[in-house]
C-alpha cells in the first residue's frame, strides 16, 4: 500500500511524515523546506503477528508495509508555477490513496501561509491545485488520442469519456464524484492515475489538548468531518508533534505515554485503520518455524488469488487452503489442538478470505 501526503506549507505535513517513518525529513517553520519528495516505508503494527511468532518460535517476522511519499507544501497557484509549482504532484500519481494534512490548531508562532486558520479554505485550495493538475493530464491525453479517433470507434469513445471528465473537473468538481456509465469506463478511469479520483484520508492536525476527546470540541475538526462525510472521505485526528515524540519511544514507553494522554492508539495506527477501510483491505496470516507473515489483500479476495500474493505458482497450482481463525488458534494454543477440535477447515477455490485467517496453502505445479 502506497500513500501520498499532501497539504499546504506549515500544516504539520513533514512533521507527521517524520513521525510516521522516522525518516528525518527536514521540518521547519517556513514554506518549501521539503524540496525533494521523501519516501519512507513503515511496517504495519499487528499484535497477531507477534503472537504467532512466539507460538511458532519463528526465525523471522514479516509485517505488511505501507509506503509514504511526502511532497513539498502546495500553495494557491501551484499548477501555474507558484511556490514550487506542481512539479512534485507526479510523485504521488502512483499512490493508492492521498493523506491530506489539514491544520486544525491555533498557534501564533507557526505562520499560516494564508494568514489565518480555515480548514475548509485550505482543503479547497489543495483540491483546486489537484484539479488543475488532472485537467493538464487530460488535455495531453485528449490531444494525443484525438489524432486517431476519426477512424477508430474505441478511441473516439475514449476521447468522449476524457472530455466528459475534463468538463466535470472544470466545474470545480473532483473526479471521484464523476459517475462512469459502466465498469469498463470505471476501469479506464483507474488507469489515468487522476489525483482527484483517488480516495482521501484527512489528517486533522490538532494541539495536544484536543487529542483525548478526538477533537470533539474543536470547531476546525468538526468542519473537516462534515466535509469528509459529504465527500466519502476518512478522517483521523492527530497531533503531529506528539507523534514525533512517540516515534522516539520503545513499545513499553509508547504504551505508557499513550495511557498518560488518555489514548488507546497512536496516530500511525489510526491512519492504518482508516487506510484499510477506505481502500477495502484486510490481512491474512501465514505462520511457521521459518517465518510468520502478514499479507494485505482486498476484501472479497478468493483463496487462489490470496495464495498468488505469496507466489504465482501458489495460485496456478492451487489445490486447497487449510484455514483456522486467528482467535480460535490462540484459544487452542497450537495448530494441532485446533485440528483436534475441528477448527481447521479445508477450503477450496471459491472460499472468500476473511481478516485474520491463518492459512497454509496446498498447491502442485
């Protein structure tokens, strides 16, 4: 899973990136301190994996991972070359979803690029720059495809769809709100890598005092939540500065620190949960003496395709999947005990995987 982090300058974007990835990107109280896109790969915390490793005494533990891409802060007019222009937007065209950091705290010592705090204005500013960038992509594609569309019905249909999306964007609407006529059109739009077609998760960056009640009394957060509800987006509340402090702690210290703040999970855990929800993802697990590992798949994936995540031979020669629910396995204490109780099932090609399935795939090629 790959997530792109966007936002205006000085909203806490690079501070958040640093805390999530411990990558040490430069963070300063002035615009454009992030000149090159920063990339960090983060393991997905999963307590189930730790317990499976202990149960099997696995030599290796391999969690699922998320890749974060942080780009320079965008400003109004970026698509026309203001600030650093939109030169970095190409770096997030390949991401699965966009994490949009929105400032929801007052602090006279941290300059806001527009002079005052207004999350909805900030969201609109970023959305417009993403729209302008997408229009530019569509214009180039239309110009290229139009040349062959006169005597090619498929190309003509493609150009017609591209023009319809472009008109939609020119009305100030995001591509996500465009309704394709059929699944083929939807699949085609997926290939365009439009920024405004991608799912969005808003990171409402608050002061420490607003963390414990999840921003319930913060009017800025409420306005972001209202916008997200209307636009089918996810929201999570975070304090980027606190996250940076948490990033320096080991697991035991982290738990104590979160307890002191009245929190049950870190911002990274909130973000991962939101990412999995908005992208329709889940994890299944494999375990043994050599390795315990988490595999990320789409909700609704069938057993052979899940096996294919491990190796294409597993899918090609799929025979069956031996499956046990993680909680059942833990309650029994071992795979043999789970088998004796009849909790290990033999599933075929039509089995739809469930989150937390612990699986052994049988295959033959």
